C-alpha cells in the first residue's frame, strides 16, 4: 500500500475508536514503554513530542511524567519547527519550561524557558507516526520533518516510533531520504528492526 492510502486509512481508523478503546490502547502502550526503558541507562537525552489531541495520537503527557521521575530522570527534549527552514530544532526543557501551540496545534517549547540543542546531542528519539511497517518504515503526516532531523542526528541515536496499531505490510513508495526506525512500541509489543 502507498503512503497516501495508509495515511487516509489510519486517520479513518482512529476516528472509529471509542474513547474507551483509545484510552485502553494508551494505557497498554505506556506499560510497554516502561518495560522498554527499564533496562536503559539513566539520565539520557530523550526527545519526545506533544500529541495532537484531535488526531487521537499517542497520549504523551503521562509518558513524559514517567520519563523525568524516579528512577529514570531522563532529560526531556522537545522539537520546535524553525519556520524559515522547516527544520526541527531540539530544546532541552525542565519543569519550569513553557510551551506555546504552533500553527499545527502542537505545543512547542519557548526560547526563553528552554535550551536550544543540536540534533547530535540526542540519545533517544520518540517519533510520532500514523503507521509503521514490518521493516521499520513509518508513515507520518507527510511533511518530512523527522526524516530531515534524523539525517542530522548522530548515527547511534535510538529511533523509536510510538504507535497505537501493530505494524502493517511493507510500504510500497519509500523515498531515498526516509529514515527507518530502530524500534516501534505498540500496545501489544515492542518491535526491533535492526
């Protein structure tokens, strides 16, 4: 299946979920994330994202609370789209950081309350997606922000897609600049691709 068809199908499926189904998927996903991060070193530079509520994306706020708490104490980083270049810029945040909604309705850190970093500073990236295939390729919203960002990251950055669905059959229309994930975490399992 091609990306445009996968995108359309994934968005329609999300709309069909009851609120109870959506919440259950998120609880199960959080449990899988905790199991995944337990053996990781502490105090990693971990980039995540704020979900778009009306798109029924992964509910990331509870995940963020866990990541910065005992026993993990990870440094939480969020991206901001630089308007003149359409690049994702990572910002280190803390409990005092403030966020403003972007044009897409995504909360982004403010320059005044967070610290701008380089893509090479990041150890782990949680990546939003609409679907992931069995080879670790993702379908996002089609803007290419994460592919451009990951091309600038250090080679050993751990790329983790967070999905409320299980992987699908391989995507037919991959691009040379598409960056595959290392892992996908779903409500039912964690998939390793490399």
